[in-house]
């Protein structure tokens, strides 16, 4: 006997998840992700049918629930339309739970808390969650390319973070930096922007979710260092980088060379390292940063040069002449 009439009739006649039900779930996953802006599951750079099937499989095999969600939705449904609504709610709740587990999901919740506590921002009613500046008219929605917002964020000079904690209260200086970027991005958008897109902007601008595999360059108050990744250093032109580093190294004092690997630790750490007073340590640190800015400002491969400098710090001092 052939099954017709869709997923509801299929479940009514067979009591099992068959091709009609599976196809309905696939279609509804795409509907939910388009309307709510959920990121694709882990292992996928973008949404596809394979990504949707992965979500369905995860729902059907998760511990403590599994395929029971299909049965639960079916027994509450009266027809195909009500079954779709119940499936939609189940899929959305599942994707919400999954998104909360991801680093970006945690970032979204953090910025939502921060904006919710600041009268300068207003959350737009509805789903997906969107935020706008309080000065913008009600109902104004931005619908442009997220890369445009990332570009606008990078055009804000002199703003960065030196501390990013993955739990606990967000440091005040970090909050200020995040709010400056969010304000500028939303002002540029002139309307409400999806919370997911705002998280992507901050992730890109501050490299918040990047793997911890870098050495930071010098950091000013409120300025984020550019990372020196091990792979970048290894693949750079060693001769050119080494030559530039040698010139800079010759211009550094002994104290400056000692502080070079600890530029983002602050004056108190510098004072302990050099065994000098705080004021003197601040002066040495400021002088070192100024020298590096000047020496690296015109260098097209500053990352490789800085990497070569840091490697010099790890080299043993030359033997004194006999």
C-alpha cells in the first residue's frame, strides 16, 4: 500500500519515520535556519542539504530524546499543518541549544547582556534577535552584506582589547571597546542588525574566537595587538625578516630587549622584571613601543620581522670575547 498525503499520513499508517517525514524535516531545518540565522553545524562552513541532514541525525540520536521527538510531535498533531508547526518548534529549540554551546553563541549572549544593560541600544521585537541604536526609528532594519559591517568595524582606529575572559564579568576596558565598535557599526547600518551578524563583526575585529596559538605584538592602552602565528613566522622570508630584525635589535637597549617578549604585560610586570621603580619601567616600556612603532610602520612584513625579533630574545647571549 502506497503512502500519500505527506508526513502526517505516513506516520499514521506506518508509525515510523519514513522518506516523507524525513523530507519534511529537511525542508523545515532550512526554513528555521533562514528565518532565524542559525550558524551551520560544526564541520560545515555553510548550510547545505548535508548540513541539514546532520542536524536531523543529531536530533534523532541525541541522548535522552532521540526519535521520540517525532512521536511526541505526531501524537500532539491533528493534521499535516499542525505537525509542521510542532516540528518547527522542536527544530528551532534544538538549534538554539546547539548554538548556545558554540563560542559564537557564548559571544552572542555576552553582547546581548551588555547591550541590554545600556540605554544606547534597543532590541527589536521578534526573531531572529536584532539590535539597533536607540536613536534609530522603530522598525528600521539593516539588510546589507555582513562583510560591509566588518569593514566598517576595522575602520575604527585605536580601539582594541587587551583582556578577554571566557567566563565571569567582562573587564571594563573590554566592555568599552566592544561598545565603541557596536555603536559605530549600528550607526553605519542605520537600523537593526541581527545579533548573529554583530557577533561575527566582533569576532573578526578582535579575533576573539581565534585559536590560542599566537604571540602578541606590542599593545597600547585600548589597542589590540596583531598576532604572530607560528605558521606565519615559519613560512615568512627568513632572510628579509632576519635582516630587518637585526637592524631593530641593534637600536634596542639591554632593558628594552629584556622587555620585548612581555610588551602586553604592563608596567608592573616590567618593573619586577627589570628590578626598577614603576616610573622608570613605564618610561622604558613607552620608549620600546615608540621604537617598534617607528621601525615597523613602513615594513610590509611586520609580522615576520616581529617574529624574528622574538626569536632573538630566546637565543642565548653571545659568548664574551676572550
